[in-house]
C-alpha cells in the first residue's frame, strides 16, 4: 500500500465503504472552513461536508474535517469508520485499527465496520483476528459478498482450500460479476485439480475486469499445464503490461497459491 504525499489534494477512493448521509491525528492543524447558512453548524452538517470531501477524493480536506470532529468529542461511528479507511489507505494501520474499533464500539451491529476492521487486521498480518472480523460481518449481514470473499482469502492462508472454495462460491452467488472472487475461486480450483472450471471462471473474470493482473497469472498456469506455452506467454506479456514492475510474468507461473494472493 502506498502512502499519499503530504499536501496531496486528490486521492483514489479506497475499496472499503465510506458511509454516506496519515496523516496521524493532530498532523494537520489548518483552520477548516465550514459551508453553511447557519451561524453555528451542527455536527451533522460538518459530518456531511467531511463525507462529501471524502467521496470526491479530496482526502486532505476530509482528514481535516474528521480530525476536527474527533477533537470536538463527536461520537458518530461514521466519522471514526471513514477516518479509519483513510488511515488504512495511507498505511497507518495501527491508527486505522484504533479508529475502526472505536466505530465498532459506537455501533457494534454494523457489518461494514467489522468488514473494514478485518481488512486492516489482514494487512497487519493479524490473520486470526481478521478471520473473526469477517465472520462477524457475515453473521451481521449474510448477503455481504465482499466479507465472504475476504474470508475465503484468509482461509487460503490457513490452507483450508475447501472452506475457501465455499466462501468464494457464496460471494459469487451473491454478486455474480465479482471479478476478483471469480479469479480467486479459479486459482483455488487449480490447486484442487479442477482446471476446466477454473479456466472458465478466470476467463470470465478477465472479461469483467481486464486490468486484473492476477487473472492472467492464473490463466497462464492453466495454459502451461495444458501445454499451450505460446498462449501462456501471451498471458505473461499482458500481466507485464498491467504490472510492469512485477517479475511474476518473467518465469513459468510456478508460484505457490499463497504467494499470489489477490486482495479484493
């Protein structure tokens, strides 16, 4: 995960979910300007402005507003959860975990906060805790496709491939166009000796998301195993165009399943 440069005004919206209507804490101290017709804006108005900045990708302004609200003693879980998303995206995992746990403390039954915490814990190599968070998210919201997919990714790390297969299949059942879940299920099926189904799923993932590098890697594995070396080389070339800094495409696609984990 790459950190943003200080002062950068625009940043890609992270994959975690922002709640509609690091910079570490205290690092940005500029005065904020709150647009409102009232002399004294309410917390809800300030929260809405923070979320608006966040959704538009104006991360620096969003940080200022979230920090202001936290320093003023705001107890709205959206503030802590959204701020946690930004901190995670900036690589501030410990602070992101603290903020997200506070969001859960304020609203324990909100599945998305548990999903976001699981992602932070996974990036922090706290895999057992991450698994618990994803399972909690699923318990609270069984139709949350991303939680099932993320759980599947954790189960791969624990060599529980059959359980991971079930999780990815559930994610795809809930969201049939979930390209990364299709690709990840495909790579599990390669390990389980179900290459024909794996190829179908991975090709579908590529059609849905042509810029997903891992899908070309997994398809390359299948093609090499079939003896289609020339086609496998094409997959390698496409992988290298998408991810030119990667060395994976330069050799025979013989990485282990764990070393090619694709985050969703």
